[in-house]
C-alpha cells in the first residue's frame, strides 16, 4: 500500500522529555482542555501495563514515538528484537542511554525492514502522531508482515475520535505556564477504533484494559481500505 499524504510528526514533545521539575500538559486548541503528561512514568521502569504489552509480542517490534525508551528496553530485556523510533533526538539519546536501540527518524520516512515487523507499538497517546489515526495506522500496516499486529493505547470509551490542533504547556516559575507552537494531534477511544482500524486495513482483534488504561490489538487482514487525504 502507498499513502499520498505523509504528515510530519511534531517535535513538540521534546520539551516534555526533560526530568526538570514543573508539570506539562497537552492543550487542545478548540476547547482548551488540558491533559497532564505523565513525564515521570515515561522516565521510570516498565509499569505493569507495559509488561502486559510485552507479553503480547512474539517477534521483532517497532516502538513508534519511543520517548525515553522504557517500552523499547522492556522488549529488549524480554529477548525480542526491538527498535525505538522518535523524531526527537533527545528521546533517541535517552533510549540509547538505557541500553536499547533507537533511530532518529520521522515515522513516515523510510524505516528498516518495512513489511517484515511482527508488531508495531503506539502507546502513551502516540496514536495522535500526525493528527490522522487512519493515516498513521495505515503506515503501521505497511511496516507489518502478514499476520502482524499493532498494539495501540486508546482513550476510555466515550470521546470517540478527536482531531485538531494541540499545544504543549510547560509550567514556569510563579505558577504560570508557557505554550509551545501548535501542531496536529488526535485522540481515539475504544468505541471509534473499529472503524478507524478498518479504514487503515486492520481489524480489531481485542480491546483490553490493564491498570485503568485501555489498549487495542489490531491485526492485518482487512481488505478494501480507504485512506483519507487530510
């Protein structure tokens, strides 16, 4: 499959990878709704939810938007071939410092072994990369070998699919916050994932909850995919 549009993911999250004190939020441009970013969790060891994802991986795995690399490292320690991919050079450095392999790449740019990966992971909200979950999941489809799966973290049932502009807010001295530049982002819940997955050539094998977080396991094998151009 080929995609006519390849939106570039943003480097906006690079500012959220620093361990310095101060909260960070993801701010939706249309309504100002804020979501606190779990930066400490990103830098910590693999939590039980990550262990549950690793248990579903049986072959080479790409961790797209790997951040500081806790999932990439957990996969590696489980004896799997695992590669993290992130557009942030800082994220790649942090992942490599942990002892895992990571590439400084745009997820829509050429990647090694395309069409031969057993699994692709999109956790910690990374379904939002590029602002179009159908296009992103279609890209994941291209990376997978037949029978491969996408492990994606989802919103709890309710909000459906949201697409729009977002900004990263960083807490500054005095209790205020500073907004970064806007970028395209998306959110996808457990109810809307079936239609989005089908449009990307994937089927929903299972939706599951672990430690109050929701995930989907999507498999290759759906025909008649439609890929929107915006």
